[in-house]
C-alpha cells in the first residue's frame, strides 16, 4: 500500500506536532529536575529559539503580505526557499540545548528530519505548480541553507 503525497505530508505534520508536544511536556515537567544543566547551552538554546521564531514570523508576514497564489521570491524567501520550515527546524534544535537530554535530542532530530522531508515534498509540489519559473528561482535561492542564502543575497546586493 502506497500513500499519496498529501497523506505522507499529513503524517509528517502529525509527527511534528506530537514531538513538539512531547518535548514541551518533557522540558516543562520532567527533565528540568533531572541532573545538572550547562547554562551556556541554555543561552545557545535561547539564541536558536530567537532565530527560529524570527524565520517563522518573517515567513508568515511575507506570505500574509504577498499571498500564496503566486510564487513568492522576495523578503525572507529571497534568502531561502523554505524559511518557515528552516525556522521550525531551528526551533526543534533549540529544544536540545534547553533539555540537554538524549530523549529530547533524539525526538528533536526526528522532528528536524520530518521538516526536511516536508521541504522536499513541498519543493516538488511548487515545481509542478510553477514549472520553469520555480526552477530558475531554485537556482538562485538555496532550499534551506541560510548561510549560503545570506551570502548570495549580499553578493546580489553588492552587484546591483
């Protein structure tokens, strides 16, 4: 039995939601009393949480402003093609530094991988929808690599 793309995406989103709930439950109720934590790692967790939240918020604001009927190439989407998923991945990775526990580390990595699978699926859907226009955009803007996207954006800005 093979699942269609939409069903697979829904299953992945369900896994993400469950892991998010599990991580928050573990972080807030159980693991904060077990063992010692490294405070500097918690600070790194807050930094990553801020970066992830910023990516998600910028993505949402851009989509609200530009809509989803057309290919969005500006704003944060001019740096990476899937900034909301990258933000989600960074948010999940931040849990590792807050919890400092193998259970949270494992579940966060599973969630980040689910985000990656969703990105690949969405890339296929958008390519089918917008064709060559999206393929050209994909050549200019990396799928998820924020550092490469920033470097390319700075280079394009300097060239203009």
